């Protein structure tokens, strides 16, 4: 398996009812596909993709380019940057669970990209463990919406060992219909003898899941060629961009049993949200962290002014009633 990643890609909280669990996301996959950069043959300087007019072949300036949506063939509607900005989802830094469904009811074709979920600080350990155990015992998955890097995603929160995995999902209109596919129907039958032999073959090849037994042979051969050429003097080094670690936020947790009791009763009176105040005071003692780090494995996170949202990183495990239903 690929080495683990401790770099925090996104931080926020899992939210359902009045429960608010501070968490962080970490990449659960690693890109192993061979990537080649375009380089100048003489200077080895990187060569980027130019913005070129496909009709004339001329390079275009940034101010000469607009974004258009093709409504019909060669018929476009142009949208300005401000118009696009108004449609962007509001970042709430919460994984808002909207429903719990049977995990085995979710077709695998909807699953897109997984992220490991970890509790953010000691305060989130117990509610995190409670949610994990509840999902495990009930066989449910939390269906949620989350905004990551200005894009809203559908997601499924599932238990995995001692942790949780957030699977970013495809929306319904992104999954193709199977109509027209020549799948065998009830009219195609197999005999008992054929089925028995097939089952015997499966059992003969059966074993425990061991992912290390399977390899990307193309990549291995290509890497062997790269290493051979490097040993022969073909190595030309480039300085990689350094990555940055993002500190996990701290949080305090109030009585979890009482939180669950309130959620079941549907009570959200202002006085019940009062315990969140000590957490705000605690936030002043902690170093501010950037709540808008993009969960993007292909590009490093961009620093923003962290002070304006530092209070949200130390929020207690109860979500203020006045704001808990404004998730985008």
C-alpha cells in the first residue's frame, strides 16, 4: 500500500442534529500514474499549455477570454466571473449529514473518491468513536453534503476499522443509465452443472484480500527504465514545491448524552447552545488556522486570512441553533 498521508486537506466538522464533531480529512488514495512534464529540450525549462485560439492559432490574452456554456451546437451563453461567483456554494466547513441509509443499498458506481476522516483534537475522540460504532452496529451510511474547494459534493460517511471514510459521490445525473446495454435477462439460464463447476473454480481461486499481491506491471517496467537511464547519467534534477502541514484545530466537547437527547427531542433553544461559549474563549488561546484549505491532491493549499474564522475551528460539540440549518 502507499505511505499514509498526515497532511490535512480539509478541516471542519460532522454535523447531525445538535451533534458537532470537529474532524480533519486526509487523502486515502495515492496517484501512481506516470506523469510527464513538458520541457524545453535545450534549457529543460517547463513548458505550459498556451491559451490559443483554435481557429486562428493565435495566443490569447487573459482579458480576451470569456467563459461560455454551450446550450446548443455552436450556441453559447456567456457568464461573467461575478455571475459565476454568485452561484458558488457557501462554505460552511461542515459535513452535513442529511439522512442515514443502509450502506449496502448504495451502488458502487456512485462512489468517486475516498478520504480518511480523523477527529480534530482530543475533544472529538468520544463523539467520533460513538458515531463510528453506531454506523457499524446499524449498518448505516451517513449521506451528507460538503463543500470542498468551492465545490459542493454529495458524500457517504462509512465506518472503516477504527476510523471513518468519507466517500465523495457522483450526483444522480452523473451516473449513466444502463438502458440499451445487452445484459443477460431472465431468458438466459445456466444449468445446475455449469453453476456448480463455476462455484468450484471460484473456491479454488479464493483467498484473503491481499492488495500487495497485485501490481501495476506497466508502471513497474516504466520505472525500471527511468531508473536505468538515471544510473547511466540521464538524471536531471528539479526542485519540487514543498508541501505544508496544517495544524489540526482543538475543540471542547460537552455532555454527548445530553446532545443526543436534545437532537431526538428536536429542541434547539438558545439556552441549550450556551455551552458553546467556553469553546470560543479557548479559540483565542490557540493559533489561528486556515479553514479554507482546498482538498486538492494535485495542487498545494493556498493560504488565506485565517483569523476571521478561527472561532469555528474551536467550536464545541453543540452547533448553535441559529446557524445549524444554513449549510449549503
